């Protein structure tokens, strides 16, 4: 008996008995299961496209290779889905969500209907960091950001809650710019037509990913538009010599307020789980996300679809950013919430 026990012990030490030693509880959990990826925006748009791209590849990158099923739950810019994730959905790692970067600060700013604390969400990663551009026709006297402090720029916009209304409103209040906002164009493509016709002189939030797909020649050297400012925390390599909105701020308070508002650009297109997920499953989802953004098959599909996966952000970095924003002085948070609030 002693000899058998000793032989078994030696076999384990030598790696001859492997199933128990190599058991992966995460793989065991996910094997044969489904992960539902709930998308907080309607079908067919950019957020939906990126989320479904992630869903197509997540299963093969996860331990246990679960089946990933995307579904849409639009409403309140992703807040309806997030509220459901927090209050109703299971917290075992079988249901995750995808929405816009606005989710990171909506509750902090007291947005009606945001019934969650972003610090408690299980941040998996952001599929893309967005960079908005302030652009103007070359036949207007505004040639650089400083000119916006002295000259009015008539900018086309979509609707009151869109970033191309909120962001110029914010800059007027915080930086003293002179944007005159003309809403009602319905979408970026209609704003572009209005700029081309001369109905408006520019726009104050046109994503690089969008303009590089629709009108790349407009911002190329000798193009139709001048790029005045980048609306993000970090510069985009497509326009490396153009300052960010943070860089043109004059005071620490201005920088803090603008960081709170424009951080959602860096969070871009986040994927996250509910509070209280088992740590090892959240870690596995984060590892799968990290593998996704460097995966050859994914990159080939991104190129084929003419998408831009610019500066994807790991989940731990999003979590650190959220904690940093929530720790800002209450008066700065209140000011950021006030100046960025959509007009009623």
C-alpha cells in the first residue's frame, strides 16, 4: 500500500498524472455555455458593428470556447441596458454589455435614469478610442483654435443630445469659444452636405474614424477643411500637429472639467460586465479582450470592413480612469455636469 501511494505521489510530481493538476475551472465553467453580449445601441450603427465583431471572435479566444450571442437592448444611450445588467442579469460571467463611453460618466453627472455606479462595473475593455475633430471650411477666417476665441464659427449639428451640440456648448462655457450651433441636420452625413453647400462653416465633433471613411481628402493637405482641434485626451496620429481640447485649456480647473467630459472619448466603445462577477472569469474576459485587439483574424476583418480600431483600452485602464474621475472634487464634477448637460 505504501509503495502504491509513493508511486502515485511521484507520478503527480513528475507530471504523469495531469488532468486534476491541469484542470481549468474557468474553461470548465464556460464549456458548453453561452455568453450573451447585450448591445445598448440599435442594430446597424457603429457601436453595434464593433460589438458584433467582438462577439464573432470572443468564443474562440475564451477558455472553454463558449458560444457568444449578441442581442440589442437600445435605450437612453446604453443606460437601459446597463441598468438591466446591474439589476436583473446574472453576475456569473454569462452576460456582458457593450455601449458608448458615456456610460462611464453618466451616473457621475447625475443623468436621469442612470441607476448604477460605474466604479462597480466589471470593465473588460474598450474596442476603440474615439477622437472628434473641430473642422472649418478653408474659406472662413478661422484658421486655428485661437481664432475661435475672437471669431464666430457657424457649426452644423445633429440634435440636442448629440456630441456635436454638447461639445461646442461645453467649449463655449469653459474656454470662451464662439461656436454658433445649428442643430437639426439629423446625422453626420447631412452635416457634411451642409458644410459642402456652405449652409454652415464647419462642425465641432466629427470622429476621425468617420471622416477618414467618408471624406478623407477633406482633411488631407490641401483639402477642403482645416482641422482646428482634437476632442479627446490624446492626439490621433492622423492629425499629429493639431492640439487636443485639454492642451488649449488655460487653468487646472478648465483641464479637470474638460477631462471629465472628454474622457468618454477615450473609453470609446466599452465592453463590461455587471458588478460582482467572479474575479477569475472577469480576468479571463479581459485576457480574451487583450487577445482580440492583437489577433490576426480580427485585424484582417477590421481592415476588410474599413473600421478603425484606434487605441483600444484594456479593462484595468478603464477601471483606473473611472476611479480617477469619481475622485475629482465635487465642485469640478458639478461644473462638468452642468456645462455638458443637453439643452431642454
